[in-house]
């Protein structure tokens, strides 16, 4: 089996999806209208999808209150510092500055405008092909 998608209940899935498309190279693979306004966002590989939607009957997690170790979405970046600066200019905020990890990887932890932790990482040795 393989993973099809990870779903997140968020306050404004339309705006969030638009931001991810404009700033993180994702594309809308499928969308649904009211009341949930679901957006299935595919990454540049076309192999990974994130669904953002709003289900008013369920609580929307306070993503700002969650520590990145609890939940984060990681993106590969060739230049972590430049990408972090670009995303901050687009409305993200810095949780931890870019730096080298003990593994030799370079990473930065940001928050998207809705509070979800977004990690930018350049692996010293790629984990997947």
C-alpha cells in the first residue's frame, strides 16, 4: 500500500491552498465546493498529496499552539536560507532559523500564515530517491 494523502481540518482551506500553490510549488489536483471547500494539493513529484478542508462539525486544531515536533510538514529545499526568506516575505513566520543539524542536514522551521509548522530541509544524504 502507499499513502494517498494526509488531511488537515483548517479554518480557510481555499486561502491556504492558494498560498501553498503560489509559494510551495504545489498544485490543486482536486477540489470540492461548499460546505468543506476541500483542496487536494499535490507536490511537484505528483506522488504526495495534502488535503486541506473545513469541517465545521469538527474542531480546527490550534496549529499555532502545536510545537513543530508534534506536527510539521517538510519540504525539500536546495537553499534553505533563501527559501525561508522568500516564504517569510510571503507571510510565513520563523520558528527556528536555518541551521545545520547533527545529521549534517540543513533545516529551518517556519509557520505558514495559518500556524501549521513547515520545515524546509536539505538532506546531507537524500532519504528517498
